[in-house]
């Protein structure tokens, strides 16, 4: 029986350690982890912004927020965003260029249009600005970076310290922009899945536009978190399964041992009875 109690204690320790991992700050860190922008050429960005009036870097931040904290839910509902919705990939001026970025390794980025290689992403960005300017998707004239206020790009990318002072007027403006995005992209009149996504959008992005600090952005979680949890659950099952079988085996052998002992006692009892 000692063996059995030791196995039970292993079980308890494993479960407790899993709970510790899931509540650790690592989860949040993995949520907000983004590749560092690494001293992007600000001058180039400004020159470019004058021509296009849309920041490539902030558009990228907005796209990452959408892919991380909205797309998984939209896909789960099998909902099709209308092209009128500003969150639709078609409305990203830089969308096509970003799709033509080939990441080879940490020190090599390749242009998908002309196959030229670059040491860093920022050089490829400059190359796009200089050589493939004609391939910018200007037809819609929508700038994804304009949505950064509503989508909490700064919080997601750690651009600014979260302790920076909250401006009530800016919060109200962002909330209005956020709610109009929810109305345009997920009109409640379109059916139950649009209604569910409308509500999710408000919780995920709009509720946090207040200075009360009561609501955090991305309260419904994102892609990283769910994949991490799935990974952790898979690992836990892999660890626990053999322990469970060992546990069963020990119980069985324990029961067998006890019945053998009972048999021996009863046999001894039968033998002593006649005398
Ligand atoms: Zn090129």
C-alpha cells in the first residue's frame, strides 16, 4: 500500500506544478512577445509617411493585433469580414508587400517580388519603399495604422509604458472608433455569429478604453495563449498517462498480493480445523 500512496503524491505534485505554470507571468509574456523593431530607420519611415501618409510599422502592429486577438475568433465562427470593414486584409495598404516578405533566417530576409536578399527586415522595408512603391495597395486608401488607437497597438507591442498617464479625451475618442469598428465589421443584424463577434470585439478591445483601469485589453485571450494551453495540456497528458498505468498496475498487484495472502490464511485455517 505504501507504493500506492507514493504514486498518489506524485499525481498531486504534478497537478500542483501544472497549475503553477498556467498562472505564471510567462503566459502574459508570451502573449505580448513581439519581435523588436530594432532601430527602424525613422527618417525613411517619415519620408515614406509623407508620400503615403500611413506608417508601415504601426500598420504591421495593427495587423499583428488583429491576427493574434481577433482572427482566431472570426475563424471559429466561420465569419466572412465584408470588404467594407476596415479590418479586412484588403484594406491594408502594405498587405501585399508584407505577404511578399520571405524570412529565411535571423540574418536573411528576401524580397518576394525580385528575390533580392537583405540582412534585416528594416532594409527589406526600405527596399519595398524604394523599388516596389508601385505595388502598394492604394486603391482603397485605408490605413491600418489609423486603427491602432482602437486596437491597443501600444499595449500589445509594449511601445509605451503602461504607466503613462491616461488621457480621458483620447480614451473616449478611441472608444468611439472602436465601437464604430464593431458596428461596421460585425453588424448585429447579420445574424447570431455576427452578434457574438460584435460582443467579443467590445470586450476584447473597446471596454478597456477608459481611464478607470478596470478593464484590460484582450481580455478574451489570443492565439498564443490558446496554443500554449493546448501544448501544456498535451504535455501533461503525456506525463500523466504512464503514471496512471503504473498506478493501476500497482493497485492490481497489491490486490493480487492480498488475495494470495487471504488464500494462504484460509488454507492454513482449513488445515488446522480437523485437528
Ligand atoms: Zn524586390
